[in-house]
């Protein structure tokens, strides 16, 4: 892996009326290290109803990977449309600054695509992390079983603290 950054950990954040939420500390430290500062890249996941997040090092690695795919296609004599290959992720890719506490504003378009409302569940995915509306994650019919259990734990803890 480029840079050796591993996005691990998870957490639950509230989203206020202005769209502010907080990156959990485990993930935040990796984002800071992989971006060399308080900057996070967010994008719509191409296949799932959630967002993806990562540091600028991973963003740059995606560009390098795309170039390698194009070069490999050229060597094989195949066509490769670099713009089409990078478009799904790049069309929603947004670079956002965040406070030392991890608080940042999720842009309205990304809140729409991630179906984010009052809460955001973050979970590491090795080379990036996902941000889910917890109710949408829990409604997924297949996959993410461990992440669902972790989300249930955080939701129960948040409810317990409210009482």
C-alpha cells in the first residue's frame, strides 16, 4: 500500500443543522497523516448508498493507478478511456478542511448522495473509510455484518447517554 496508511476503526457522529459532523479519532489520525494536515477527501461511493473518505495520499494514488491502467491498455493495444474510468469517483470528489477536533461540514450534495440525516456512522476499510446513514447500513440485506454490529453498539451507547 502506498504510504502504509491503514484506515481502521469506527465511530458514530451526529450531524447538526449546518451539516457539521466529526471524524472519529482513530480515522482522523490516519487522515491527518495521509494528508499531511487537516484535509479529508470525500466522494460518493460508486456502488453503495454511502460516502467514501480518504487522505490526499490515497487520492494521488488513485491518479497513479489510473495512469498505470491506461499504460497497460496501451501496451496491449486496447482502448482505455481515462476520463470515463475516473469519472464516477471524480464527479463527486471534494476536498474538505477539518478542525483539530475532526469537525467538518459535509457539503449538501454529498449529504444527499450519502443519504445522511442526523447521524453518520464511519468505518475503516483499509485504504479508505465509509460514511453511512446508520439506518441505511442496517437495512442492507447482505454484507457488512460486522459493521452493522458495530453500528448497533454505537447507536445503543448514544441512546444510553441521552437518558
